[in-house]
């Protein structure tokens, strides 16, 4: 019988349908072993030597994500930052990279601080402007272009296929931070990206109880070997228990993200009509600048993240966040519980983020409850 190719929803729900060979358990065991037995002739015929390089528990989560992203291989890291920085550290001092002006602030701070001191030349550009990207690319010197789409916390959507074409023409690689889109909504490798990275702390795990990062590659080439070497030598690995939790979280990725998209769209429309809201930033709104692109590039939803700019400036925004009850004031995103955050006070004065902006991470609560809480916080004096 011909093997049926399963849809990603089915691959995620069954975590590739693997049953433990030794016991028949339908849930994989957790292997805490740090070291593996060597043969009398000193070979490792069972394929594993030491858990800084490999552990069977990693494989279950890594292979599931490889399938969901349509990639070739995945590495699991101890955090999203460890995953992202491993890609840059696989370059060489003197290399040039182009990154978005608006992106996850922690990585931007690392790039303009550590990476620049280490010897990378870093240009920040508006990725929605192809002319700006083209002008920044230095053929023969630019080795990597970094994209984040939608970009945290303004949710600007970048045209991955167009950026991939420009990047490849300049002889560089494209890596995409797809944390917010998740493989449910966008598969960057199919659009021409070479690498896709996630803060798996967010939607992939989805329960705010694991810090993890991932990188998936389109091909196992020499650059992938270098990323792998950075991970193994620097030791930025995920623990087996966290890998197991991540695998469990990914099994419900599709229904969680779809629910979060539906609720975010409802809230975005209602917030857009509220007199105390100066602007709503959400790719699903028809007047959002990247809406047409998002409708083309994101399948089946516009994500569970949105931001509002509160009328009355920073003090009014901070006051709204102070008054919510169901929404929790906390950083991070992509969990089952809804979070609200005043970003400027987190990112500091170097941030391009407006100081009246509140970031909303939509969880799995009822849309009506989330709306009632937000509406009351906006309307109270
Ligand atoms: N990328 C994005 C888009 C993020 O939002 C974050 C964290 O907020 C990161 C990367 C970094 O991930 P981690 O906190 O897992 O290191």
C-alpha cells in the first residue's frame, strides 16, 4: 500500500506516531542519561556517546518540528536566544549581516553589542522596503540576512519569498525567526528561507513552562555543520525533560494557534473601534500596512499577537495595564494564558517601539471575557 502523506495537523497531534520499541508506550520515555555505553572495540555502534551532542529524547521533538517546518534537520537549544545566536556565531568575524530595524529586542541588543564587538558588521534595515534591503546588501561580504515575521512587537510582516530572492542573489543565506507565525501559519523554508528559528518558549511549547529554542535547516550543508558545532561545543543544549515537555506541547500546537488567531482577530476589530485606542497593530486588520501580504503568506490566520497604542500616551498605557484583571501583566507570549505588557519600559530608550504601546499575547480564555476585561480597563478613569 502506498504510504499516505499526512497533513501537519496529524503529524503534530501524533508527534509522528512513534511508539516506543522497547515497551509499546505511545508516549516517548524521558532519557536522563548523560553518557552512553561504548563497544569493546571502542565504537559507538548504537550511535550516541554523550548527551551534550545527542540524546534520544531530543530526537522526538526535533523530528516533529522538522516535519512541521518541511525541513531537513532541527537542533533544540537551551533558549530562543541560544538558537538565534548560534546562527550568527557560525559566521566568521568580518562577515556582514543585515537584520530588521524592528525585531525581538533581546537579539537586537546582542547584535549591536556582543556581535559587533566580536567582529560582525551589522546593518539594521526596514525589511518591508525592498530598496532599503537591496541597498544594504554587499554581494560577497553579506553572509546572512535575518528576518522576523510578524516582527515583535509591531507585527510588521516581511515578504519572505522576496527577501529570500534578494538575499540569494547577493550570495547570502536567509534565516527567519518564525516564533510568532509558527509552522501553523507560515513555513519559511517553502518560501525560500535557508534556516528557520523559534523561541520554542512561546507557541511551540505553549504552556509558559519551558525555555527552549530551535533551528531547522533546509539542507544539511557545511553551514549547518558549523551551527551544530557551535551548539555542541558551547553546550547550549536543552535538557531531556524540557525536550519532552516541548514535544508534548507541540501536539496541541494547531488547535491552540487557530483558537488564538480567532480571538486575536475579534479583539483587534473591537479595539480598532474604541475611542481610547489610538491604533491597533495587527496583520489581520484590512488597514494594516502588511495586510495583503499577510493574507497571502500566512495560512489560516494572522497570529495571536497584537499591540495597541493607547490614546493619552505612555501614562495612559501604563494605567490600562495596571487595571486589567484577567489579562496578566507579564513578559513573554504564546502561552495558554493572556498576557499584557508595556514594551517601552522593558526595551528602554534605544527601542524604536512607541511608548504608548501595549503588547497583547492572546491565550485560550473566552474572547468575551478577555474583551470585557480590556474594555473595563480602557474605560475606567
Ligand atoms: N524571538 C522572539 C520573536 C521572541 O519573542 C523571543 C523572546 O521573547 C526570542 C526570540 C528569544 O527567546 P527566548 O526567550 O526563548 O530566549
